[in-house]
């Protein structure tokens, strides 16, 4: 299992994430992501990169439990339906990752979470949607 730390963002996702109004204290997480990510055009992003509105299959490293999540903007978040905000610990850990990489996050209670990105079930850009 390979642990990849680099991230790739589309230019459009980068611009939209930079414009989000963040709750106080959350700026550092997104700023670090925006500053460190490799930028590519929406048409050039690899089909194995988690972009906004991508649906991923994750395997929890501790339990092996698999789940499907869609990374979305805060106004579309509905965790019980599998839509996680990019500003949540899990969503922020997934955006820009590739299939095969490990996403790590800390829960609001201080617990550590980690999961492998097993599959990318849907990516808007791979289906020809370059503006979502």
C-alpha cells in the first residue's frame, strides 16, 4: 500500500475553494491544501484524482470497512447520504488525492481516521463535465 502525500487540484476547484468563506480556525487546513497542490486544467486532470463532486470508495485502514462518499461544497453536504463537505476533516483529506493513496484526518473528538482511496466511482471531469 503506497502512501502518497501530493495533491492535485483543478484550477477551477482551486479558485472556488479559495473563495469559500471559512469558519474561524479552519483557514489553515484549506490554505495548506491550496498552497501545496499541483494545479491542472479541468480537461487535463487525471481520471484517478478526487475532484469536487467525485464519488470515492474508501477502505478504513483499521477495520477494512468500505464506504462511498461524495466530496461537495458545504451547502450541498448531507453526511447521512454520503455527501461530505470539502471543509470537513474527511472531505479536506480526500480532495486532490489519487486512487491508492491514504487519506488521514482527525475527528472533532480528537480521534485519528485513515482510509485508502480504493476507487473513484465518479469524477465530473472524466464524464466531460468541466464546470461543476
